[in-house]
């Protein structure tokens, strides 16, 4: 039995003549991202329907709680109201990440299982960090920051600066990918075990039951608690947390 | 179906995901944060307004209470004044009445005394008159006797009769 783990499927490609960028592939990543965005947006719309000032519904209480949590999350990690403008950004990042991670539970391929997604997010965060640093110390101060504390360390400083988005992207991607790999291995392992176990039954019944992977029912759900639920929530949280902390640190100079 | 490699960065997907991220930022801002923050602001305004209203009405109530207390105090004072004036009046009147009565009594007493005195005087005068009369009578009788024994006798008799009558 061959176990094959591949990247996202490409539904079709739009041919462009642009060199280097190449054709536009409409892959699972893109399509599922749209689904994720639709889910988030529809949830927001449903939650904020019929908003009332008094006698609020449970739905509204949940929406208010989400907003308050986002506000507190950003304010506690930056220590003040200075970065209130970032609240929707961090919320969008977190919600995209968590819904993308958990959407694999309904059988779709997570957009976060494609490094392009995390790389895109990490690059945006990196640009914001750099922008904050330049805003805090000016272009000269920013560039001079690389020679601290001694000029010899400049290459290492540049390396560590570039490492920030790469590590963010790869941390998130690696966790999700490892979940997929391990889930696939567990599935195929259990299928093989099931095949071997029911192969012990002699005759036609045995060879029939061999074809049905009974053991794959139930056990992956237990491992899924960690590899899908915990990792999914944790990585979304870590990514948002790092984003806000890096930006807050950058502003401090 | 064609698949992309497991670990790769597809330039178009990369660009699309950046755009998707910003679209999501806009959507989440527009559909979650804007309405909720507006509502929270409205609620805060309402709470502030209600607090102000409550404060104002409390102030009004306090003013009213003070006014009432003032009025009640005034009413108490008035009542006390009325009561004391009534008491004074009653005292005055009773004093007056007492004095009146006393005066009357004194009056009556003096009148009675005067009456008694008068009566006494009258009686004395009467007695005096009587005695005078008697003396005159007696004198007359005495004079008559000398004239007429018989008459004298008769006079004595009549005198005695008169005296008997008078007594």
C-alpha cells in the first residue's frame, strides 16, 4: 500500500503570459480560503444582526464577548490603547488561521496546509514590523539598529530579522502539515492493521471484511483532538500573539 | 487531478492570500467591530445619560425634600405659636374671669354689707322713731293725765294696747 501525501490540488489554471509569476492556479488553498472567509463573514453578520442596547440576546453577548476579547488581547499585549487600530487585523489573522486549521475537520484541505498562505501572512506581519521600526527610529535609526551592539554582528542581525517571518510561517505550516502527515499515517496504518486483522478470518467473509477499514472509525477522532483541535487553536493563537508582540516591540524601538 | 508540491510557495497563491487577508480585515471590521463598537458606544451614551438623569432627579428630589422639611418646620412653628397664643389667651381670659368674679364677689359683699348697714340704720332709725313716738306718746299721755284721769287711764290702756300692737 502506497501512502501519498501531496500538496493542494489545482482545480484549473488561468493562463497568463506573465514571466516568473507564471499561470494563476486556482488551487484548493484559494477555494477553501474563500469558504473560510465566507464562514467568518457570515458568522459576523449573523452575530451582529438585531443589535440592541438593552436586553441583549445570547448571540449578541457572544459577539460582544469576541470583540472584548480581541480588544483585551491586543491591549494587554501592547500595554495600552496605542495599537487599537491593529485589533481588526489581529482578529482577522486569528479567525482566518483558526477557521482554516479547523476546517480540515469537515474534510476540506486546510489553506494553512499550504506554505503560501502562512508566507503571505508572515510577510505582511514582517512589513508591519519594519514599518513600525522605521516609524519609531526613522530610516537611519532602523538601519543603524542592525549594527547594534557591535558592527560585527550586522550579518547576524539581518539574518535574525529575516528569520522572524520565516520562523513564523514555518512554525504554523509545520504544525498543520505534521498534523496532516500524522493523520494520514494513522489512517493508512489502521487500514493496514484492519486488513491484517480481518484477514485472519478464513474464507470469503475474511477477504470481504479485509476491504473495510473498521479500525479507522473512532481512533483518529482521539488523535484528532490533539493534532487538529489543539494544534489548530494553539497555532492560531501563537501566530496572533507573535504578531502583536513583534509589532509592539518594534514600536518601542 | 494536478497537485502542487507539498512544500512550496506559489506566487499567485501568495499574492491572493495577502489580498484575502486584507479583505478579511475589512470584512471583520465592517461586520463585527463597527456594529458592536457603535452599539457599545450607544450603550455607554445611554448609561451616561441615565446616570445624569438619575442625578438630576435626585437633586430635584433633594430640593423638594428640603422645601418640604422647611415647610413642615414652619408649620410646626406656626402650630406652636397658635397653641401658645391660645394658651396665653385662655390664661388671660381665665384670669380676667377670676378677677371679674372676685370683683363681683367683692361688689356683692360690699353691697350686702351696705344693705345690712342700711337695714341696720333703718332699723335703728325705726326703733328711734318708735321710741320717740312712744316717748311723745308717753309725754302726751303724761300731759293728758294731768287733764283727765280717765283719759289718762284710757291713754295708758291704749298705749299698752298700742305697744302690744307694736310689739
